[in-house]
């Protein structure tokens, strides 16, 4: 079973072009399934799997996890069983009988422009780490990057003269992202006056690093956002992805077309980008109701 899972992992990487995070998520779900099969049914070979075993595993999950997590795990298992059937490892294509439940997508939270400004103003720009923080924030908000794209930027990916950066997005696809003037100023200031001072031991080519000179991690960036949010008196929780959502929503509110936004965000399907039109409309309605004298009935 373990060997088959490794084969499937290789298949996902080479044939499906999925991101490393997506592949790891799929494999984690399938490993959980493997452990269940071994523990409760003594199954160590995939050809012994029957529909009743998959039924039992899904029932064991149903009461323990959220609907969204359940739907994701079911998708992982359906795709895995499709692979087993296509490779003639199992004889029955019973995976086809499982309908993945549709989960209503919640509108992602966004920050207001004033909250973004408050975050930027909370940064102490007199230290090397402060210059790094300014470059981080101007870049993720100004370009709408995913956190993995942001933290994997290397020095050779930055083209300040031409005003863009190159990033590797989902599916290992490269795209060029234009830089705002403020982001270019912050990045240049960090590179010239801060980056070299953060190195402690061996040097590397990543743009952003932590206080001991290693490449900045996701956990480190999350911690930084939490600290800045506290300083800026932002009470609602937010994450790096909130800044990406804010970037997209603020652009839409200022008239960008969906196709251009889709390209900037690196979305494969424009339907993914369309979620931001719903956010924009919701915010317009809120502003309207809070400002028009006849928008709401008086109590």
C-alpha cells in the first residue's frame, strides 16, 4: 500500500501538475485512509479494498470533521481510487458512486483600505527587520501574492528597473507580476539598507529572511501579521490570504476587469476570480445602507 501511494504521489506531480501543497494534502488524506484499512481490516494491499471498506472509512469521518474537510477528503479518495482502477490495481470502479457534497463557499474576509494603511503605519522602518516588514507588506498587498509565492522569491526574480517580479504559482506555472511604486521603493530600501545586515552565517538567495538570517517561514510571517494587527488595533483575525483577498477586492472596487484580475492572481479558472465580485457587491451594499438617509427603515 505504501508503495502504491508513492506511485500515486509521483503521478500527481508529473501528470497533474499540482502544487506541492495540494499534493501533500491529498497524500495526507490517503495516508489516513491507509492507516484505517490496516488497523480495522488488516488490509495492506490495495487490491483487497472493497466498497464496504471505503464506506466504513467515510462513516468514521463524518461526525469528526467539518463538511468542508469531509468533502475534500472524499475528493482525495475518489481520485485515488480512480487511479487504482485506471492502473488495473483494483477491478471495481466503485468510486464513481460517491458524489462529493457541494459546499457553499463563504465569502473571504477582507481588510478595508484604512486597515491596510494602519498595518503599514504600524511598522518600525528604522531597523533592518522593519525595512523587511515594509517590503513584505507592500509586496503582498500591492501584488496579491500567495504566501508561498511571496516567501519563495529569490533575488534573481526581482526586476526593479522593469517594474515586475517573477513568481512560481500553482502547478509550477511562472507569471510576471507588476510592482507598485511603493513596493519598488520598499524593496529597494530593504535590499540596500536592511537585507545584508540580517545575514548571520551562510548566505542564500531568498529575498526575505528572519532575524537569524534564514529564509522567512510561513509561521514567521503569520506571527509578524499577528503582531502588526495588534499594533494597528485590528480586532478581527486575518492572514496572508486576507491581504490577497483585499488586493483583489480593492482593485475590483476601483474598476479592474475580471480577466486582468484573473491573470494577476494566477487563477486557472475565471470562476475562482468571480468570488471577488460578490465581495465587492456586498461591500457596496453595506456602504449604501450605512450612508443613504432612506436606505434603512427607522426604528
